C-alpha cells in the first residue's frame, strides 16, 4: 500500500470542496481533557459504554440503510434525522454501500424513481450538526486502492473530515478475512485511518458464519463489532448470539446487534417493539441498530427505551420460537446468495 499521510489525505478532500479545521499535530491539555468527556446528549435515554472506547451511546442506534434510503422526500429524511437527534439518538450507523438501487423495494414501497445515497442524505444534516453526532460508516471494497477511494468519498458525502467509527462491511468467511489480513490490505488500512485520526475507532460488521466472525474479532484489535442476530440466515452457522457476542465482550469491544426487526410487516402476530425489546434483552450487547424510516419509528423506539425492562427468559424463548421458522424461509430476498446488506434485491 502506498504510504498514507493524513495531511495529504485531508488536502485532497479540501481540494474537493470541503472546508476542514486546521490540524498541526499538537493537542492542548484543554483539548485532551475535553476529549475525555462525552460530548453527546442522550436527552435522558438509557445509555451503555461502547466497549472500552469510553463513549456512552444510546441503547438504540439509528440504522440508516435501505429503509432510510426509501423515505420518498429528502426533506422528510432530514426532518427525521433532526428529530431523532433532538430526542437523544446521536449514534448514526450508515455505510458507503447504502442506497436505493435495488431490484425489490421494501414492503409497500414502490421502485425508486431517483438515486438516493444514505451518506449524501446524512451529510446534509451533518454539515450543521457534526459535533452532536457519533458518526459511523462502513467500507465494502477489499482491494486497497478501491477501499481508499470509498473512504475518501464517504468523507466527502458525509461533509466531514473525521469519523467516529469506521467499520469493515459484511465479513463473509475465513477466506475473506485472510484477504483482508494481507499486508497493506483492509485491516491495515483501518488501523492507518485510526492512527492518522481520520476515524476515532474501527470495527467490522457481519451476517454469516459465527466461526469467521469470531476469527475476525481475534485478528484486528477492533473497537467494535456489529453482528446480525440468530434469526438472520439461520441456514448458515447461526449461533452468532451464543458464540460471537461473548467473544466481542472478552476482547472488550463494543458489541452491537442488527436485523432485530426486518421484516416486521410480514410476520403475523409479532410486532416490532417486541422484537426490539428482545434484542435489547440479549446478554453481552451494548445496543441494537434499528432501521429507521420515519418519525413514527423514532417515537416507538423512544417509548421502548424510556420504559425498557429486560424480558424474562420465558418470553425470550417464546419470541425466538416465533421467529425461527419465518427467518428460514427460502423465498425471502435477503436470504438469497449474493445479498448485500443495505439492499433489498
């Protein structure tokens, strides 16, 4: 990999039209002290420490993937983001790959008439409220030069020169990990981004084989993991909750879960709040990432957090049994080979 220098990197982004704060490599004592304080405001919502990062986060993270990209009007998306932030949801999760260019739209949505990028939408709010948001995105490309292009474009689209969390997107297998582990490849790149203060923390996400995700946790000295729950793709080694989450905690990583709700619209007898409570009641997690596409969803999650009580083991088992047969259904689009997170087709 070519030698990477933050000053050169920032200069290239400034040339693309983003105004950045000056950095000189020296940090004052006051700045160091300020960094140790949590600059975010959860507005009284329950929070948890994100592993050993020292950062407290709300126990529900704003998931800004496919559902968010299918909000019809940009102004409605901006209003939802501002409303959520005003209510205390300051951890925003996105990815370079999140957009609405898909074969099948979400439930009851029509095929999109125009391209929508999650990062671009978020960037329109970030430009005014960057200091209030814990901002996380993901890089998909495995080849070093393409990965660097994605990271640079993500910063540009998000209207920022720094991330709070940068994750490797969708860890697939041991073979995938072996490629990322090569000298100068993706794991090295993320560590370089952290060293150069392009991102404060680094991590990875995954939906598949538990053995591969455990191996990933052991290799990269990561700050955080984002793992799909067991009922996501149960035909693969699906004991992610039992096997991967404890590994993350053992490594003192921040541990987040996803795929708690989708697709709530097609499951008779199950409602979304119950699924969110189920996720938040799991052992060894800090928070759940919940796909958010309206102010109504924000309000539902506010109600859940403000009144949250951990579900009993009996209720957890009951919900798990309800979910198991549905999420093994082979006709679901996101259960097909080649599916990529953030897309519905």
